[in-house]
């Protein structure tokens, strides 16, 4: 566990204790247990969503080049609503709200991956 995880754990724990205190005063022992569970679970979910947003490059699908195993992306300048990423192997990709499309050397776009309906996973963009 690194320092960041310790801080996250404390935040989640404190949120659980606060909710347990509030629910415990109203509903007694059952409220205490349920309040802690609901408070900490909700905080954990919110933090997960927030952290995923902030770390977009890490949540991108792997590079499509078979010889490339590191697929380290570097963010390039994008246009409105689109972000441009260059892989360490030289392949370029365009990310918009739903699609992760390969930008070929001649400037044309080749579909690669798209977000699943709920946005949590990547699937092939055909
Ligand atoms: Zn690559």
C-alpha cells in the first residue's frame, strides 16, 4: 500500500464512520452497520469514477501494433472534443467521446476501438 492508497483508505473509512454516525442515531445498531457500508461504498465508487477521468491515457486500449508491447501513449495537441495520442512505436490515435481511432500516416482514419454502451470497457469498432 503506497501513501496515495493509505489516504484513499482513510477518506473512505471516515466517510463510512460519518454515515454510520448519522444513520446510527436514527436507526440504532442496524443503521450503524448499514450507514458504514453505504457511506464507504458510495465514496469508493465516486473516487473510482473521478480517478479514472483524471488518468485518461492509462485507461486507453492497448496499441494495435502487434510488435508493440509497451504501448506508452503521449498526449499530443487535439482539436475540439478530440484528443490526439502518439504511441511510443509511432502509431497515432484520435480519441473522441466514444471512439479510439487510428490516424494513418496519409491522414486517413482507421476504426479501432469504441467504448461499450456503459462506457466502462473498450470493444472493437467495426
Ligand atoms: Zn504502439
